[in-house]
C-alpha cells in the first residue's frame, strides 16, 4: 500500500508574536535557505531578524489567518482539505508536513503507519513545482535525516519538479482562465532567490535551474491559453537583498499604470497553496501599490489549493512517477 506525504515549507503555529519569531528563527537558521554558514544563519535569525521582525510579521499574519472553521494558517487549512480530498477520492492514506514547524515530518510518518500498517511506500509530493535548494533540497535532506534515524516498514519516493507536467499546466490554466477577462496584462510572480543560488542551479542543469523552470511554466501557460508572451510580466517577491532575482513585486508593480497598463491579473504558479506570499504580498500589498499608482483593476488569481482539478493533477503526476 502506498501513502502520500504532502510537504510544504512551513507556517507559524499561531499569529502570536512568539510563535512567529520561533518560525522565523527555524526557517532562517537553515543554510540551504540563506546561503550562509549554519552558525552565522542561526545567530542572525535568532538574535537579529526574528526579534526585529516578529511583531511586524505577526500583524501581517493576522490579516490572512483562516478562522472560518478553526484558527489555523491558510497554508495548513488548504493542505488539510487537499489531503482529505486525495484520501477520499483516491483511497490512499495522505498526511501533510512542514519543513519548518508543525505538523512535523516525523509525526506524519507515524500517522501514515497508523492508518496503514501494511504501508510499503511513501511518496513525497512537494507543494513547490520548481526546484530550489531553499525548498526542494532542504525538504529532501530533512526528510532523509528523519527517515534514516529510525527503522520503517516503507521506502521513500520523491516526486521531482513538475513545472512542465501537462496535468499541472492543465490545472493551472483551467483554474486561471475565468480570471483573465478584461485585463491589459497578466503578471506572473515567483519567490525571489539569491542570484548566487540561481547561478549554482543553472550550472548543474535544467533539473536544478529555477529560472529556466519558472519561465517554462510561464511559456506553457501562455501557449495553452493563447496569450501573447508580450502581454505578460514576470516579478519576484520576498527578496531579502539587492542581489536577488528582480524586478521586485513590492516596488516595481507601481510602474505599470504609468506605462498604460491599468488592468492586471496576478498569478503565482510557484505556490499551489495560498500563504503569506500570495494572500498578503500579492492580494494586499501589491494590490495597494498598484491601485494607488493609478491602476484601475487588480485581479488576484488564488492558488490551486484543494481544487478538484489540482487533486486530479496530483494523481496524474503520481501515476506517471
């Protein structure tokens, strides 16, 4: 029997500043994410970044926290719904886990074994379609470390980046199409990365090349919907320095109305699940900047989340693997 582990980067346990600081510290202590030595990353995260930004980031989370059914982060809420749908529709045990924070990987393994004592394989499905050492690689390393610490009855299988998989593109375009009426441009936005990490991936080949992969997703998206690539823009968000992939969404999007493009739709294909980067950075902050600069229409295209199209796409990607 196979089981599925849906893995994502992580989220604070609550909007409390203490929980937010704990999450920031855990995430920014990872040298694969920061690109700096581990001792330096930990010192910086614990003593400077988390104390100085925890309260401010906490206020942002309060604006997007999911409270309809339970006080949980939108990331956890949508991942739970996705796992539930996969279990019910496909008849396989599914659990969710985070690279940083809760629910943790070890607990997810134990729950899969509890659900299915005859479990022989766990397929790890990352909820990031494009390779990056700060997402894909660090998750693989952590899962491997936890898996090999204790004997398990099952083997592991990792799903490779699916940025160009027909099922992913089909789900993405079908989901996005209704949002693309009466716009001047479509904006693709992705999490920015340090240029040094991007170059290191490029040198290793296409399977590690973040920039190639995201541009291929954009090309296939436009091709599928018959969109002229000149009617699209590419922006990056969540940068933490100048030497990161740009242009930056939180500064440069305000230039578009001045150029005559006043109606835009914004999509983040690198985030199949809504989170801080989509619900705050795009739907709140970027919207405000664009409209204050003279924009007339700002359409936020939500993530795939637990859309039935996405459930089917995941299953097709798993079957092909």
